[in-house]
């Protein structure tokens, strides 16, 4: 017997600090089932498809065991999957391509824990727990930093001494799985070949830009961590290092870390609102300024990305804000009008895939974020490679 969706069914897992999200894809890369174990460490819930029940998960291991039980009840027992595929946040300089997980890959992920201390330990926990619960199930990993490994060295190096760079202080970039999925999916959306010089906006609570030339990342706005770059939901984005040093000296390291990552960005500018929908609906002076700040810096960073590609052929929006916030897309398109981008107002208001008018010098599209599908595709490619 095989799992619904065929013998090539892939289980995609995304383990976070307090939740494990999962999705099941068939060999045709069609999504069969999604769910989440939430509230790890306290009172939580398990959702498998339409079924939802309250639960208490003391550990990630307990949550993952409940996920496997829930999947089995839906006809997806562990022995019916061809593989489990994990989203791993950081692969560092070594792990730059999807990989079958073995002792060497596992050690590489562990070496990257200092680079992503809030994420990689949970990714490791899910991998190691699944190996105990389903020892015969092959596991694969896709790395969120991997897509940007194609950036030139001058883009990845900070202007720091070599001994500092050797400690891993360099630009890595993130949202790589989103951009990789966009590269794969955009021709399906447009019915045309991927544009040679594509500016991709991944706009959500976390936000970044990526300059994609000939299908490869040549520049991105995030750096050593997801803090660098654009104004975000609660992250400050780029800020002068000396300002950070002053804040750390006056307020302490922990308070500064919390403020820059959790109490800044749209939340800090507006006085407590990080959700773009709420900001657009609020319309107050601080909310309007927060939205304008977000858009201004998106456009300003776009200029840097365009320079890295030596031109621009098309723009693509993805992520929760990119796909759903028409006023934000319109403001950013206005800032790029000097390049010959002409937005179709009605299409933008309706959220159509094609946003530009006929005759626009620059194409403009919405491409739905499909990171889980990209991870499943990576796993199938690895398994097909033998």
C-alpha cells in the first residue's frame, strides 16, 4: 500500500521554538495535507488537516510524536513516506545546497548553531527525534541561507579583518527558500522564461530583497542575521553599529537585543502595531509614517539590488505583505516608475498575478510563496539522484 498521493509522498517539517509546522506533498508536488503542533512547552494544540485538538507538549520530541500519530490517523504512517524534508535556517559556508542528512550533514548543522542559536537547535531536535521515532525514514535538509551562496565574495564579506571574518562574521542572507521557490514557480505564473534580471521582494513580518540574475542570487539585503536590511514587522533593519554599541552600553546587551529584534520596525515606529493590515486600516499619523518608512527603504534598497544586477527586467512580490497589501505594492512601484515600471491600478487592487500594464518596460508580478513545496522538490531531486 502507498500513502494517498503516491509512493513518493514527502513529509516537510519546519521546527520552530514553540511549534512544528508540517505539510505532506505527493510525488507530483501537490499539497495533500498540512498541520501544526503549537504551544510546545505548555498548553497547545495539534492540527492535522481539518482535525484540531488541544494538547500539552512538554518537549519538541513529544510534539513530533503526536504529529506522527496524527498523520498515521489520516493514512500517512511514517513507513509510507519516501522521505522527511526539513527547513534548516542556517547552513553557514559549508551547507549551501540541499542535502541528504547523514552524520556529516548533521555535524555541519550543529556547527552552525552559533550563527542561528534561536533556530538551528530546534531544527536539529526535529531531525534527531525523527531518526529515533522512524529510523528507516530517509531525511533531507534544505537551507534558508543556501540560495545566496552564489553572491560574489565582495558581497558576502564585511570590511573586517580576516581573523574576524574567520569566526563566521559575514553576510549570509535569508529567505533563500522563498527566493528559490519563486525562481521555480515564476515561469508557471507568467508563461514565459524567467527574466534575466529579476528583483524579488519577500515582504512579510520579516522582509528582504534579492537581486536574481540568470536565476541566481547576486545580492540580498539581509546579512549576518535577519536583522539587517529593510524595515520589518518588529526588526529595526540596518542601523549604525556605533548606535548599537551605545544602546548596549546604556541599556545592556539583552535589552538592546530584544529592542532591535522585537520592539522596533513597524511596531516601534507606530507605537505597537506590527501587522501591515492593521497599519493600513488604522490610518493614524504614526501608522502612516511606519508604512511610508517600510516602503521608502524597500525602494531605496531596491536601487542597490538593481545596481548589483546592472539593470532590471522584472519585479516579483511574494510573502504575506507582498501578496496581499496592494497599497504597499503601489507605493513601491511608484518609487520604481523612473525605470519604466507602469502599474495597472485595477490589477493591483484585485491582487492579480500580472500587475503591469501592456507596454510597461518592467514586468511586475505576484508569485505566491511556496517554500514547503520547494523543500519537497529538493528532497525528490535528491532521492532521484540516488
